[in-house]
C-alpha cells in the first residue's frame, strides 16, 4: 500500500466512493486521481465510476492504464472484460477474462461464466463447454452452468447427460418454463415420447405463449386450439 493511502484526504475520498453517491464519488476520486495519477487503485475506482455512468470507453482507458502500471492487478481484468462485453468488443472481452482466470484471482469464477457465454454466442462450442464445466465445478452452489451445458450437450446428441443437468436445475427453479421445454427436447431426443409430451404441456402451462412448445406438442398429438 502506498504511504498516502493513510492520508485523511485519500480516506475521505475512498469513503465517499464506497457510500455509492456517484456525483460526489466522481468529484472526490477525480480530485485524488489528479493528485495521484499513477495509483492503480484510484484508476480502478475511476473506471468503476465511469462504467456506472455509462462512459464505457473512458472506463476502459482507466482499467487499461491501471494494468499498464500494475500488470499483476488481476482483478481489473474482470472489470475490463465486462466493460468490453457492454461495448460489443467480444474478442477483447475474451482476452480480458482469460487473463483473469489464468491469474486465479478475485472474480475468476464468474469469468468462466462470461467465457462460456461469449464462446457460446460466437459458436465456439468446445470452448463454451469447457468454461461452463469449470464454472459448474468451482461454483457448486450455483447451477447457472447447467442451463448452458445442457444445450451444448444436446447439440452433441448427449441427451441423457443434458437431462440430468436440467433435472438438477429444476429442483431449484421448478417454474422455469424454458427448462421444462429443454427437458421435453431431451426426452424427444431419447425417443421418450410420453415424457416429452408431459414436459411440453408443463411448458405451456407456465408459458401459454410459447410457440415452440405448441409446435413440438403438435408433432405428437392433435392440439385443437392451444
């Protein structure tokens, strides 16, 4: 920690930032930044304030500058990655999140979520599967990865594995219509028609406007006017 981090001015600016008042925090941190322009923690805070205000390009400049001064300040990579995602710079976001997970520092577990999501969006199924698998392993209390893993596994015709993941997810979110629809697809892929019909019916019970479930159900039975 730098010696001036214990100065009253610095501590008061930090207090303002932590209290969450964006206008006062911006004024306080900008003042400190002018006085200590090469402080990585201030650059991170400046980036966070600009990000919260929707000033994404400026936020990235602050994050990148923090990393130039302190390459080992790996928490910044996560913030930078999220900022890049909002800007639509997906390849840059992938690089930032990869740096974060390679450093095994704060936020690295959620970096696997973003790595999986971006790779899934870009059609990089192998990389997405790898990232979501690690997320599921390292964040056992969260079953967020199950949803995406199941879809990727069904693309590989691994319907039984997908079904197990979806049923596990369903224990936490029993009224998640999309999960019931995916379970129906998994059963259909396993040629378990009765179970598929029940799942598609449950989907429509929860979301009567789901046209995909209506069409899927019509493949098995005549539906008069759903």
